[in-house]
C-alpha cells in the first residue's frame, strides 16, 4: 500500500493532533504517513493554507481540520 499525506504547519496544534491520531491507523493498516509543511511549498500553500491540517491519499482529500477516523478507516479498508 502506498502512503497517506498530511499537509501540516509547524505551529498548528490541530496538525499535531491529527498526526498523533493517525499513528494508530497508520500502524494498523501498514501505511506510511508523509508530512508536508504547507508553508514550504507555494503550491500547497495556495491550495490548503486555511484548511490545514489536510489528509490526502493519492491527491484525494480525506479530511481537513480534524481526523475523520471512520472515513479514513473505510477508505483504507477499501484499498485492501
């Protein structure tokens, strides 16, 4: 399985919370988590500035602001 991508920001408590909440799901499904700094990439900044944290899989937005565990779990189950 490939990876989930978390578009994040260094000083964002919601980003930190989502990254921590993703750890068990990542381990359960054996999927890597890539964390990208929205402020380090002008394209990401233009797309997601006010939405971070944003969780993506293959460019598809799964959730933003807060982790939707049910949706992410369903998405990962469908990939199995």
